[in-house]
C-alpha cells in the first residue's frame, strides 16, 4: 500500500516551532520591520527545518503581499538591461522577493500589456525602463497605481515617479572634451534612436562641449554601417588632419568600427573613436576602445533598494521630488582608440 505523503507544513507549524505568534511569522515573510534579529533568525530556521513554502497567490488574494516584484525592460538580451536585472534580482532575493522580468521590445503597446499581466499577478512593486519617455496612457495608468514604481534609465516625471539614471549628459560632454583636447580638426557624433531619453541627454552633452569650444556640432544618425561610412567619408575627404567620432552608444560604435574597416582607415591615426557604454571585448579590440562607462550594477541595485524602501513606506533615502531623478556618475575609461596610449579612469 502506497504511503500517504507527509502533511504540508502550515504557517502555524512554523510559529509553534519558532516559539512566536502567527503574526510574527507573517511579518518575517513580508520583510516588514519591528522584528528582532534573534526572532527573525528563529523564524527563518523553522521555515528551513519544516521546508515551509508559503502559498504566495493565496496570500495575495487575502490582501497580504505576494512576495513578487516586476521589472519591464526594452530587451532582456541587451547587456545593459540584463546586468541591471541581475543586480535587481540580487536585492530582491536579499528581501525575500521573487523577480519577474518582462521585455517590451521598445513597443509601448507590449509594455502596457506587460504591466497589466504583472498587476494580475499582484506584484508588490515595479521597476520600469519605459519604452517611451512620453506615453500618456502609460503615465495615467502608473499615476493611479497603489503599487510603488521606480523608473530605471529613463525618467517617469509625468507620472510623478522617482527614477534612477546615469549622468548621460555629463559623461558625453566629458568624452567630447577629451577628444577636443587631442586637437582633432572635427569631432563627429554618430548616434541611433535619438528619441530615447539617454541618447537625447548624450547628444545635449556633445553639443554643449562643441559650442563651448566654438565648433559646429556634426550630428549623424546611423541605422547601419553604410550610414556611418557615408558620413565619415564625407568628412575624411575634406579634412587633412585626423578626425574623431564620438559614438553615442555601443551599437553606433559597432557601425562606426565596421565603417572604418570598410574604408581601410586606421584607428586612431586617421579616425579616433570614443564610445558611450562599455561592452564585452572593448578592451580586447585593436586598438582597445576608449569608453564612457556606466555603473550598471549600481543602477540596478540603487533602483531596487529605492523600490523596497518605498514598499516599506520608508522616507529615508527616497528623493523628496519625483521630478529630480537620482543620477549616478559615469566613468571615462581611456584606452587607445581615442589617441591615448595610457589607461586612466575619470569619474563624472
């Protein structure tokens, strides 16, 4: 005769073993404050000893927290957002929560559908890297939520939601100024997706540096390597000295690099390069690529920590104004593609 499986442990069993009340176990499970370290340790040990697993869906239906947070990003395959997600997941785990990550593919309609799905699963909080800076339908929905939300990489000012972003403008300005210090005759800016907030900020930083140097900004949108080749060819033919390119993101840098190879132009002796965003193997290229580096782990961790503080109703460390995002500094990592032969780091 087949043995009956052992009974599933209940919350009351955990409370009995830990020597506390059911409410105390609930507070530990929900990550709430006002539980001593010793009590917290005993409850977690009892949970482990009994192999207790709370029914998160049932608890959420009763009005308790679900123990889940959501994250919507443009792309899961993008190194920047996947690294951010890893940092968020680490903080979620520290707080006893499960992270659900969904991709919008930079499509506002998919983004809205993802938001609806996450709300159906009764998430306790949301981190959002929005597909569009201005999206009235999304912002109206976000403004009416009782669930705490934090913006990542792209601010959500119109929805009155706090955000965590990089110093895109300052980083781009520092990169352009570095190229200008080399004395290059022209500094081009090759970019893609100028409608995105981070790119807009980088273009502003580039233009600001050029204007302060008394030079005309040379902005070019490149959808592929052929576009990059056309704009470089236009200027390399008319300039005897070395020109430089500031690539506004790593995709624009890839197109520029391919274009220079097709034109048989040497880096940096004929065309110098500096890119916003570090990427795998950037330091292994010949020559190694100089970059503006974002602190990606810090961005994800800071956004997650801010979200959990908001979920707990804490005010310490939470921005007083949602219209002023938390801005994390970037780092200018000098390698050789810009014309330098020494490696140095500069924070901006």
